[in-house]
């Protein structure tokens, strides 16, 4: 995900809740686990994760459950018909079934705690939903997390769409590099980080 960084397997890096509007995804809440990254990289890595989650939700259809594979990382998403969405970014070794059980649990609890009138315009600062970081922490170890999900119905993996790369979500002729440079969510430092690392072919590998 970033130059010169080694991450341990079986790890969750980001868990976010968004609202999918007609043209744009609105971030409502997010939690991150960035201890495996260097101090000076964490800010840019977090911005890229936020950017990636938003892009995935924006470019996917309502009622979609999908996984996007990018190098050694996986972005798992569940977009409900009502637009409420959740994305978890994990390493490729983390079990898909547990990720989708986590997403379902987060979406159910969020919809119970947060009025749907807040979803289109809410922000991470205004939305009161305090358990996201706890979920991210409790599900770090998939063996322990599996015990939390056994009581839930099995996820029907045949209904999960697998995309091999981020580029597979883009419209024909679109380039990820252009979307990064045009993004209002990414600061100039993160864009410069992306551009430099891209030239070295060692960029944040999710991108």
C-alpha cells in the first residue's frame, strides 16, 4: 500500500460507512488501523483509503456486494438498496466471509442508531456512531472474529462480485491517475506522494 512497507497478514486496515447518492458517495464514519505504516505516511495512506472507499461505492450499483482485488489487498463492500454502504479494506489473506459478516453487522447497527435523514448530508464529525473502531479492533484476528459471526447466516458468496483491479470499476477511457489529481478529498501532499511512488512503481498498492 505504500513504499517500503511490510504488513502482517490477516489484518483489517479500514472500516467505513458511506451513503451512496446519485452521483457521489458521502463518508459518514470511518476507522483505521495504520500501525504498520511509517509515521510520515499515515496521513497520506488514510486519505487514499478514504478516496478508495468513496470511489468504489460511487462506481458500483445499488444492492451490490463485491470485492475488489488490488495486489495483496482486498476492498470488500456492501451497498444496500437504500444507499447505505460499508467498505472494509483488508489484506488478501483475511477471509472474505468474515468481512461480509462484519459489513452486514455494521450496516444493521448503523441503520438502527442513525436516522436515515442524516445519511445524505452527515459527516464523520456530526454522525454519532461510536462503535466502528471497536468493530475494527475486535475483528483483527479472524479466528476470534469467526466466533462472533457463527451465529449469523452464512454469506452467499455466489452473489459477491469480484473485480480484479480498481481500474475495472472505471468507465472506458478513465484513468485512475486523473481521478487522483482531480480529487478534492486528497491533499497536495498525498497527490505528490502518489505521483512520486507511482513513478517508482512502488505506490500504495491498492491504487
